[in-house]
């Protein structure tokens, strides 16, 4: 304490002008400050506001489980990224005029047959006895013509091979391989007939 008193005595007293300046600085510090927003700063602020609105949408956007697109020539592209929500895919196909029954299956499973009455030999008909008969079956069956796998995640549907009120029955089986994520089974069910729910069995 004695040391502090000795140090304080060495400090010269403030002049009148110094005290007045200190008072002005104190009063100035207590006044509310007005912020001047210049043009560039205003633009930056708007950009930040837009960023706060848009960025979460971009970050949170993921590819949909599946997408359906109709081309000008009438064909329909179906992209399947995830094997979920089969009812949603059926609804999307229905929106473009294709009556469909969609099933997503676990690896190494299939739907127990028969589920429906096939519109041709592709489903429920006599099996091919040899390679030539198989080629003929593929060439003649509308079920095989109606769908075509065009990439590892996309199939093309050709509505001209689907008669009115026929159901396109498609089964996507999880392949357990990200390079080839699923395998496809596709057939046409006769018009006016129903398709039973899938009962998965070991394949």
C-alpha cells in the first residue's frame, strides 16, 4: 500500500483542458452509436440472409429414392436409387399412365409364385426347353419388350407394349453390390386380373 501511495504522488495533476477532454470522451462513449450501412455492406448483408435461406436446402438435398420421367417419344425412364417406398413409385408410374405393382426385395429372395396371371409366356408359361426356344420366347413376349434395363439404376418402359388395363409387375431385388445395386424381374399381368401381394421366399 505504501508503494502505491508513493507511485500516486509521482503522477502530476491533470490540467483543466485534459479533464475537459476526458469528460468529452466519456460522454461520447455513453451515447448510442448510429451504424452507417454503406451500399456494399448492405449487399453483403442481403447475401448472408439469402445464404442462410438457401444453403440448408442445398446441403439437405439428396437424390430421391426413385424418379420417373416421360420422354417426348412416350417412353418412360425409371431411376431407382434406393429400394424403399414402393407405393410412391407406383403412384409416380400411375401419374404417367402406367398401372404398376412394385415390390422391393431383400438379397437372395423372390416373391412366391404364382402372384398373378401372366399376359404372355414370360410369367407362368411353360419354360423354354433350349436356347433357341428361349430366344423365341424373349422375342415374342411383350413382357420382355415392355421393359429394358438401360443402366445400373435405370430402366426404360415402352408403353406401346402394354395393353389397356394390364399391370406392369416389377420386382427389384437388392443385389448387395453398390456397383450393381439391384436385379429386376418384370412381367405383364392380364387385364382385369389382380396381383397378389408378394410373399418373399428364399431364392
